[in-house]
């Protein structure tokens, strides 16, 4: 009897979704990408390349694509979600009827829903009715371009059910990608969401011509406020010192491949929000999530000065010079 191959449906065929699709295919899973544009799906099927993001990288032959959500989800062991966090709820409402009763959902998203203040995994369970122990999150210092080139990387896979986390781990473990498991879903998601805002701050500083001292200060203090918020909402501090916290923060804040840092750099150089959006060309979750994260912090009495300054700057409440001055003029206090 022929053994059935594990099957993963990856929604959608953006840069990070494509990278994780490649990882899973290299690990032995049959992957079907859901692409919004027929041109992308046709190219993946005909040439095994994604012309929209990685035209120079050949995908494994076990990666195919479709524009039909139902076809992508048929018989899927895993549904891997890599879409903008703010469109997650509406998208899942349409896709939920096609999700199988045993399909494990894997969230790659790093954002907080505006209005509700919910993390992606919480939106998933609320929108689909699927139990939290069937929802895992994957987060870490993972720049898609490097992974597509087969460069070494690692990530944390978190799920309340350790067996489910191990299933996802096996489906993602390759010679170049090393996944670790955790049960701290909140810690992984807050680490991933807040680091995008801190990366905007670091990019802004770089664009303004500020040096490595200033950028290192922002990374370090950014980790402090990320940890304050996450632990106030039940996360374990050790998670924020790991791959999904410090690791992701360093990669996103230091690499020119990071879309959030790049967006911030454009703002720091004096571009308008519209100009920076056009120049970046990809979803920049930190821009959308900053206000939602700040609102969540306010509800729980957590001080997040960097997030507040970035949010004010993005909403044009302060100028670049005023933002820099506000940061440095805060009252001195113990480091914690």
C-alpha cells in the first residue's frame, strides 16, 4: 500500500508564504500554494518559480499552485496562513467552510488586529471555531530571501498541544531550517508583532543618519517594552529572550531585507507615508499594528514609549525631530 504524503495548503504565495512552502516541500510535504493572481499560480505550475517574489529560485517539484481556496484545502493536513493580519478575519470567514476537521492551522502572521487587540491565533479560533490546540504559530529570525537561498535559520513553533507542535516541527525540519517547539503562543506572537514596530523605529533612526549606538539603544529598549507587554498578558519571559523574541528582533532591526526596517528608513529620510508605502511595495505589519499594540498596552497599564512615539510619527502627530527629542528627554530611571 502506498503511503500517503503529508499535504500543506499555503495561503498565500507572497514572499514568506513561498519560503515556508519551500521549507515544507524540502522536508517531504506536498505543498499547494493559494495565489490570488492566476498569473502567479500558472507560473508556479509551469516553471516552478514565483515570478512576483523569487524569479531566480526554483521551487521543489512538489510545490504546485491554484487560485481556488477549496481545491487548495482539499485533504490538507496543514493550512499555513501568511496574509496581512488586518485581512485575516474576513479571509477566514470565506475559507472556513473548506477547512477539514483535522487540519492543523499554522500562523506565520506577526500583527495585532486593530479594534479587537487580538493576536492572529486568537482571530483564527474566533473566526473559524477551531480549538486553540489545533492552531500553531511559527515565529523567529526568518528573512525570506535568505531562506530561499538555503541559508541556515531557526524558528519557534508554539502550540498549546505539544503533540501538534511536534507535528508541525517534523513538517518543517530540513538541513537548513531548524524548528524548536514551545507552548507559549502568546510570547511568540507578541515577540513577532512588537518587533515590527521597533524595526520601524530603528529604520527611522538609520534614515535620519543616527549611528549604531542609537540603533542598539532602540533594539534593547524595544525588547524591554515587548517583554513588559507580553508578560503582562501571560507570556513567559524566556520566550522573549529566544528565537521568537530577541532573535526575530535583531534580524528585523538589522537587515536591509526587512520590510519594516526599510519602511522606517524611508520615513527617516523624509518620505511621506504614501511614498514609503509605494517604495516598500510589500505589507508592512508594524505600520498597521502600532496603534493596536499601543491600545492594548493602555488597557493593561503597560508603558511602551517607543511604540507610542512610532505611532505618533506614523499618524503625523509629531515630526522626526520632535520624535527623537521626545525619546531622549524622557526622565532618567532604573533599567528594567
